[in-house]
């Protein structure tokens, strides 16, 4: 392909044309279709875009400023306790901590964001700090993947923009490639990880001692994820092109070549995890989310940056397989690489939100719009995208660590289409961040999107990506001090210049793709798409794609969405037996089971689906016996609803999911255990009583504080140091007697969460809280109150509310004063343990513990029982099982109540003997973590 000159639509796309890689890397022709696309849309005014852009700048200043003030030089900020997270000084969160290397991660990850946001002076100061303070020779084990995309990518992105600013002649005149030298030093520290027979890197490495040495404490791993091994080529190739040291690009290419060779040949899909020594797939499910996502992204972007056709050919081959098997518009569901017509699970993870943006770069707009709109509807329901959600859009994993992937796709779709609808989407993201995630010392991740509770966590990618994409979404070209179309985004949104494609080209570009497969030429479009085909001459085209999905999350239909096996309907075959319909007493059902796995490939597929449904059915039945977590929200000064604590519910008393929340000041009961008549009834009258766990039943405590006039109760764990971050929540059970006499709400807090309230009482004396099923909107909480101006500014809908004048200047503190006063409160550490929370088992209480608690595992996320869990088809119409076969992830009541589920599965043990491998695979998927 030619490397010279740009060409018009319909001509071959030049390999290294200065495309809008940040906006729509696939082809500049996409942008030319904007006028056709948006004719019927209402544009956002320049003034409103500027206002939103300035709001993004203020939000970044709040996050970055608090990191620098309270956390630097630590890797990350803990925004609830206003301090830095230092590896080894905080309780381990498992694999999540592998991103931390004691190298000021957030500062390095934020370098090029400072330039994009036109903060050039701050950028220059930040670079000086990195050069002065950061040490890359620490005795700490880190993730090769995370260190590459965040630290190596951050140093290279900082270097790219440092030399750009130096060329402009105003800033960085002293700079002499110091960041690049640090990047090269780090690159050499990562190279020992590639010392495997396959060329795939070990997942972890010790920055000081490398691999395998006794002091390295790593090098025994055998597995890595596909994305971990396949997301290196951009950073490593850029390092080679910048420095002339070809070894980095060579190692990254070898890893990509090996992954391509090991793809499943019949489906052209790759699994989630692979053995780095043998190349065997360890997890054989395949999707576009966690574990695989950026592997696909880097194949396409490597072609753009490096101009190597083989990368595009590989991407197109995989993309064809994705659209053939995984894409079930608007859903993207994991499948088995060997049996790609069989879904591997009925839920999706949040990381797949990047995929619509990648589809824009590919030039496949329609499915990008569909999936993006589906994700947006989920966000509108839950305020944020849960870490995982089911095909009927219920919460599967409730955490949200402020991931930027949806904002990324929103930006790409807007730049490719010019549709102002996506500006409104971005506005919603800004409002939700300010309403629900903003705290005095930054922005806190969501521990549970249903309750609004927080984690003491602000990941570096939040500053590296979220603010970058949101600012660029609302910025005009003149708002950015350089031409961003001359750069390509890495997966961490770091900027690498396109001119690297013609620099230090010493790597052989042997096309190895054709050695492994016969390629279908229809997959490889070397020209810009015809805009009349891509964007029909209809000003409402985009809206017509989105409209059927507007109610896909909330509409009432009895079952979720799954792939319809068209062959069965065309042939008039009987629908396959579903787990929810199975009855062990039905001879016909038993006969069908005997055929599964024996008669034909279709029967085998039905058998595997049946087993998957049985496992999920069992899990779902267990979940339905549990209540979802509740929220305790501190609404008094200086918290104003910004601190939300995860609380365990009670199986008695007022049900907060069905009744209005309870609001009141808190007071400690005497005796504190609440096991006898209170001696201070006047103190708890009309208030929410605080009680310590232990020495009697929960119901007895509730009756005693209710008799004293309390309007609610909070039981605080007596096990010092316990936390919902590291222990499974549980619901408080009754005493085996009739508890209808208990009319007040009762919630349970672990020790660390309870200490936050107790410490606030010591500091401020009067503390008001809200007990509810989920955190309430701060605007509603603060209405009619005297509120500091910065609180109002973070709640846009309150700007027009009439605020009473303050007679006390202390009520009008600045944001800095509030942050300082909140810091004085000895807020107890609430760091999240993602690994523990996603895999924790129900707490087993000692028989001696008289607080008989029914356990809830946070990994077994359940949705609010009052929610409508039903869904629609894509046309917004309810569909019947007789017309369309649909997957139902929620459990229906057994048609025969006399037959238990355990009795149902007992007769089929012998029939399942041949399915052991698949059963193990399904069970492993049940234990998956992001």
C-alpha cells in the first residue's frame, strides 16, 4: 500500500495518513458523513459545550489536586480517608494491587492528560517531579500488563507531548528526553518476563530482581490472560521507534504471533487465559470483555501505527468471528471457542464498553450504536455501569471503579457521527460523577451501584482516561493546543505520534497471517466506506437505530434475550428442554436427557445448554433467598450525603425497599449492647439508635430500642477491624418467633464502617444519617438547607433552587476547608478487596454467636426485589416463548412444588457422566472474576 499522500473516499486508504486517530482512526471518510447523519438533531450550543468542558476541568482539578495534596508520592489516592495508598502499608486487595509499584502511578498516568486539558505549566511541574522523585528499581512484584499500559505508556505519552511542546518554543525548553530514558529503563526491566518458550510474558515481574530468583517472589505462574500478553505492541514498538532499540518491538511481535497461531482454527476465536509454556487454552470461553478486550484493540491500532498489513488481516479475521458468534445485538455474550454457537454465560462485564469505540475505528457504525445505546440504558437505570450485568439487565457484580470505557466509546461515536445526542450522554456522565462519586478528597469508586455506597479507591486510569475523553468530547479544535489527530490512543488513552510509523523501521514485516488461514477477501476493506451505504440518506437514521433500545432495560417481558436457534424453528422442531421447565417425574423429560450428548451435535449442544442453565438455576435460587444490601448515608455537615456506607439488612422490621427511607440523628444506646431496657430512653427518643453486636438476639435489641422510642437502629459489629470490604455482608435474622411487632428499620454495619459514624459523633457531636435501600440524590437531601457553594456546583439540577441565606459564615466553607475538616475526622480505611468481594463465601457464624445472622456474599449480587426484571425484544414488543426461544436468567417457581431441585437432579447423574469437562468449565465460570 502506498505511504504517500492522502486520498479521497473510494480510494485506497493510505497506511499512515494523518487520520483522526483520536476521533475516528479507521477512516477520515466517517467524519464526512456527519452532515447526513445529524440533519435532524438539535445541536448543543457553543456556550453549553464550553460550560461542560470547564466543568470537566474543574473535576480534574479536584481529583488531581487532592491526589497531589494528600497522596503524592504514593501510587493512588484513597479519597474517603484522604491519604495515599502505599503497597504493603494497606491490607492487600489481591491482584488489584499488582498495578502499584511505588512509582507514583497516578502522576505518571496523568502526564499527557495535563497537556490535553491545556495545563502546560502543571505538566512541566509534574515532569520535574517524576524525574526527581520516581524510582523504578523497587523490590515489588507488579503486573507486566498494568505496568506496560499505565507506566511505560504514561512515560511515552509524556515524552511525546514534551517534545511537541519543546518544538513550539514556549514550554519544556530544558527537556532532553529524560522521560524516554526512564521508559527505556523500565522496558529493560520488563524484558525478563518474556523468558518463556512461547514468547508469552509471565504475568508478573519484580522490578528489582526480575523473574525466578528466590528474592523475586514470582516466576512460578503458568497462565496469563490473552489481553495481558497481547496488549504490548503499541508501547513496546513506540519505545523501539523512539530509541532505535529493536528488541522491545521484536518481543511484543513474537507474543502476538504466538497468540494468533494458537487461536481456535475453526472459529477464529481466542480464549481468556492461556498457558505461557505450552500454549494450551486454560479458559476456553471467548468474548470482547475482561481478559481479551485490548488484544483486539491493539491488533487494529498496531496496523494504524506501524503500517503492517498482517495486523489488520488478523483483526478482520477475529472481527468476523466476533460478529458471527459473540455479537447478538445489542448484546455481546461470551461463547466457547470450540462450540461458538453455545453461550458461555448469560452476563456481560463492564470492560466490553470499549467495543463500540473500536467498531467505530473499524467503520462498523450500526452495531456500535446499538451496543452503546444498550449500555447507556443500563447506566440510566443504575447511574453507573455495574462491573457485570445479566442479559435481562440486572446487576450481577455491583461494583463500579469509575471505569472510562463507556466515555471512550461515547467520544468516538460523537467524533465519527457528529450526532449531538452523544454530547447529552457525556453530560449525563458528568452529572452522575458529581452527584454520586464526588467526595471532599476526590472521586470515590462505587462499592455498590444499587445502594450508592463508596470504596476508598480512585484508580489512576480515572485521571488518565475519563477526564481526557470527556474534555475532548466537548472541546473544539481551537480548545486544544496541538493537533490531536496526529496521535493514536493506547488502551490507557496515552498519546503516541503517528510519525513513529516511518521511524527506525528495522523490524521485518513478514506477513505470517496467510501461513495459518485462508482469508476471506470480503473481510478486508482497503477503501473508505461508501457514506450512502454507511449512513443512509435519512437524518433520523441514528435515532431509528437507538429508538427500539430505549426501553430494552425497563420494559415488561418475561424473559431475557438469547440467541434463537433458527434451524429449529425453520424445521418445526420441538423447542429444547429448558432447566426451568424440567421435572424429574416427567418420563418425556428423562428421555430427552438421555439423548443429550449422544444422538447428534444438536442434542449435544442442547445438553450443554441444559447443564449451564441448571448450574445458574441453582445459584439463582440461593440468591433469591437473600436480601440486597442497604445504605447508611451521612447527610449532616460536613458530609452532606457524600459518604455512603454499605449495610446489611434485617429479615424483620421495616422493609426499606418498600417504604420511605428513615432519616434522623444518631445516638448510642445504654447499655450499648441493647440487650436490656435502655437506661437513656430520652437520648434515643426520635433518633436512630446505635447498638453493639453480641450477647443477645438482634430482634431483642430491636424491641428494646423501639420501646425506648427510637425510629431505627444500626447494629455495629463488635469484631474490631471487620469490614464489608474484606468480609461477606450478612442479613440479621429474627429470633425464631413472630417479629411482626418490630416496626422500625434495622441495619448492620461492620466495625470499620461503624467507626466512621462513631468518629463523626466524637468530632461533630450531632450526626444525621439516612437509612435507605440505596443512596439518595444529594439534591433531594440538601433541599432547603444552608449549603456550601461547591456542593451546589456539583449538583447542576440545584443551581436554580432558592437557597436560604446563611447567618453563620462557618456554613459557607470553601471546598478546601471542607476537605480539611473531613480529613480531621479519623475516617477508617475502607479500601476494597475486589478479589475477596467477588469470590467471598457466605460467612459461617459460630453457634456460640447469639446474633444468628443469615449470610450474604457480595459476589452473589441480587437486584432489588421490587424491580421489574422483565425485558423486551428489540422492537419493544413482548415476545412469547412459543414465538422466540429466550434465555431466562431469573428463576421461575417450580410447577411442581412437591419436587425439590435437589430431587430433580438426582436421577440424571448417570446421564451426565460424559459431560464432566463441560460441567467443570461452567463451574469455573461461576467463580470468574474480572
